[in-house]
C-alpha cells in the first residue's frame, strides 16, 4: 500500500510520542529510584515479529533495539495462535536477554481487527530478584543460578486474568516484593498506555496503512544510515584493550580486541578475538555484545535520529558463541555491563585513524554504580540504596570532554540526588564534588570524575564494581590518560584502598567510604591548550595549580 509522505511523518511522530508517553507513565508509577530517578529502563513499540518501530527518547543506549529478542522468544514458546489480547509476558532469562537478572522485561500484544499487529515492551531494573542480586550483581557468584530467579517468557496475565500462582512464586523468592511487584504493575501500566495510543493511530489510519508507513520509516532510516557509513573510508581497522579482571581471579586481565571492516555502505564489527567467557560474573549474553556494537554504530552514523529497525540494517556483527560477550549458561552474568564501556571505547579507538576529526579520547570506562543495604535502625525494615556515579568523558577534537557524566553506554541515565538518599536511608554524605586533576591533560582536556564520601549511621553492607584501573582512559593525538576509578575506606584514622570489585563489605558507623570515579583522556598536545581555558580550569578547581605547571608547562594561577 502506498502511503503519502505527510501520513508517514504523522505516524512517525505518533510512534515517538507513544513510546515517550509510555516512558512517562513508567516513571510516575514505579516504586524504586533506579526507575523513577535514575531512569534505568527502556520502552519500545515492536511489530508482530519483534522488530523495533520506535523507542523512547533517553533510553539506555545498551538497550538499543534489543527488546525484540524477548518478544521473539515469547512467539517461539507460545506460538502466535496462543497469544491473546490481555496477555502480559515477563522475561529476564539470561539465554534470551543476555543481561543481569535484575533487568526484567514486560511485554503485551496489540490486536487490530482481530489480527496481532504489534507488541508494547518495557525493560526496567528491579532492585532485587533473589539470589545474590541485591541492588546490582554480586562479584562473588559462581554461576547464574546464584544470581536470582530466572523467568523465560511466562504469562503473568492470561487474557486479562492474573496468574496468581506465578506472581506468588516471584513474591516468595525476592527480598523486596513490595518494590519489585510495584514496578511490575508500573511496567504493565506503561504497556497498556501504548496499547491505547496504537488503537488511536489504527482507528484513524487502519492497520494496513499503519504497517506500510512503518516500512517506509524503516527504509528511510536505513538509507540515511548507509549514507553516513559511505562517508567512512573503506578499510579494516583494529584496536585492543583489556579489563582488569573477572572479579574472581585478580591476577589475570581479560583481553578485548575488535576488528572493524568498512566496505561501501556496510560496517562489520568482528568480536572473534575477544576473550572467551570467564569464571567471574562479568560475562554477558550475545545481546550485550550486540548492544555495544549498536551504541558505537549509532553514535557514528545517526546520533540525533530516532531508533527503529532501519537504524542497524547496515551493521553486521560477528560474535561467536562462548565469548565474554556471548557467554553460555550457566556462566554468571551479574556484572554483564561492566565490559561494555571498554568495548565501546575500543571500537571508537579502532576507527580513530579513519575519523580523526570525530573520535574522542577514552572515557571513564565503567558503569559507575554502588549499592548500600541493610536494615533501617528506626523502622526495622530492610532497604537497599543504589546509585549511578558519573565520571569524565574523553576530550574531543573540538572541545573538552564532559564532566561527571555517566558512561556512553548509559546515555541519559541520571544519578539519584544525595538529598533523597539521605532522606530515605540512614546515610550521611560528606561530599559529592568534582575530583581535581582527574581529567587527562590535552589541547582539549578530559572531563572530570567525582569524589563521593558517605558515612553510614549504622552497620551497612556496601558493594561496588568498577574496572579500567589497570587500563586507564587513554588519550588521543598526544593527550594524556585520565585518573582511574578507586574506592577507599577510612577506619580508625587509617585509609585503605579496596579492590575494584567487591561485594557485601561491612562498614560501621564512624567509618567513611570514598568513591572516586575516573576522568576522561585528553585529546591533543597539552602544550597547545588555550591559556585562558587553563586559567579557568585552575580557577574552577578542575586542575590544580601544581598540575597546570607540571603537566601543561605553564604558570596558570588560581584567580
């Protein structure tokens, strides 16, 4: 069916508005801060084959166009003939989603004129799914069975009727059912909102015209993306880096090597030489490796355009099974996302010679979260406080890197304000400030990391998982590397450095945990930095006067 251009644009905007309204409903009805404050979720409208029609603005980049695998699994498990209006599916299975089990996906079908037309889907971070998953994945797990409850496309509602047995099973196997089941209801409300909006679209244009317009949108996006790929010089590009360790064996690094081939209007990312899956918890399923490839690809080809199936037709990914980025069960995956910022940095590093005016230096290179949990001394109720901390992005060929920003894999994710954390939890924050001298020196300086000091008001357990301590955020074109992540604890007047990955560390009142996040690498020769910019850096405390003299070979003074 031919569709006129105006109708195509109206449907394009309606789909974007649908996903964004679904996102708003989720934020306004969710129970835990990781959703309504941090925004650790994504929302999508998918066709009846699980292909992405639209995705909400501000969704996590590592969730780019990856909700389709959940829908496709439900179709395989049940068959389309057994999917009905009012059904609600829940899935977090590692072999399907490839992510830590806290990321629960909910999806519902949409029917028009008796025909299955679309799915509405949302993935959101639950604070607990049983096992050792409190807040985030534990570095102590030995296999995925220790990490929580696994669910493969189970109908929790069938034709509008709740499956109380399954819901009770979930409730009895998680620590915070009031929070997680509240988030589940918020996800269902999110999907129901999408169904209402699709009904309005189809009532106006009909199902056939709606589907035809979507195909046009996909084709248009694919054409624009391929034009961007053709602007990259043909060739084979390679780069290597590594992760500090797998969280269990601290004596071995984990190699990351990528090969990228650009040929005409297609780009291929080859992960064949990435490390095999490891005993520790930093593995992820194949969707994780695909996610890092998609983030890099979209950043280079269509950073400002909406996400749909056409966004990635020109991208090919070679990812053999059994790799760090395509681990097989029962490999632990609680730290599934830890490797992805480094993988993304390495992909960009490989393409730096081909795109010297576009590729930045390396950024902080980790996901930057912590979890603190215990029993509230005043109420006697268990709690978990978790948050995301920003760091520095790499200097760019034309400007300084962003400061105190989450990783490129996290996009528009936000941190929870410390005022809210102090309000809800028995914690006292001494500071949340820029970390001086953390950004790598360069003509364009790397962004600054953070310094966060927190004191518990009672016994509390603390977990933090970081990386890139041995492989600092590198500079480009003569720029210097940024400072790395670090965690310290002050006890009895002494300061101790903690490992990069640790779980369930007991911290007592009177002790202080210090979280330091990495700065970005610098871009270009530091001696070429504009002197007025350097003086401003010193005045604002981003760079100390000593570092300005020693690193930049000048005498910029604090005003």
